[in-house]
C-alpha cells in the first residue's frame, strides 16, 4: 500500500526545508515568483498555497526534505513567505544519514547531479534552498515543456533528463546569452528520434 499523504496542519518555516537536489533553473524560479505575485494581486494567494503544498520526507533529526517543487519553494522564500504547508510522504527520521540518502536515491526521491550533469556525493547536496546552483539547461527544459516540446510526465526529475539531453547538444553560452534561439533549437531536437527515449516525448513515429 502506498504511503498516505496528509498535510501537516501547522506551517513549516521555508528556511528550514532541506533540498534533495543540487541545482535549479534560475529562470524557472523567476517564473514562479511572477506567478505568485499575480495570485497575490488577485487575492488568490491562500487558495494557491492550499493547492500547492510541498511534498517532503521527514529525515534525520526530524528535518523536512523536499522531494518535489524546489523551484516553487525557493520562489516563495525569495518573495518573503516565511512558512508553508508540507505534504509528508514518508517518516524516515529513524534512519542514519547515509542510509537515509541511499533510501531516497533508490526511490528516485533525490537528484545528486551538478550543473554539468555530473553525479556528486550525497554530502554535496546543499543544506539550504538558497544554496542550490543554477543550471541554465534546467530552465531550458522547463521552457521547452511549456512550448509543447514534450508532455508533462510523472517520471521523477523528468525535466532534468531533458536538461541533460539538451546539455549535450546546445552550447551553454547560447542558452545563457541567446535563450530564445536556444529554445527554438531545443524544440527541433525534442521532436527528433534522438529524444524518443525521454519521458513525455511527443515526436512523430515513422511508419514501418
């Protein structure tokens, strides 16, 4: 039976949330900040927070580790929000730190890769959301999905898989200095058969 997800009724300080990945896409965070401001201006902020609780696992020392929505959590922190409701997925505070990370890794609840796509030791995962590193290809992957390059998928960290695909085919400088052009190139790449193994691929399948 899958774990029952029930919201924690009392708010959790965002500053105390621990990430389970090394990188984020800076542009993705900025997009979520804009969306939050729009919700506030329409006085929908309470409803927004009620439908966007942050999924976490409770780890050693009863710390809350985010397993999704890192960009949203960081955006809300940067917008000055102090607390947020979380959605506990598992209670793992009885595990030692090394066993905790191994368990998360095997469940696909963490992504220990840096902004070059290289796997790193568990102890290089930041202790704070603010210390996550910008990966421009993660931003490109997010923009690519919104442009219809691929479909939203439940595969854990699917955007990072697309980011790594793009990282090997588009120059980093182009993504940073000419994002619109990089996105056009990414859309073409996403429809190719080279990408057909990726989650959410929606290119054309050749008839036999």
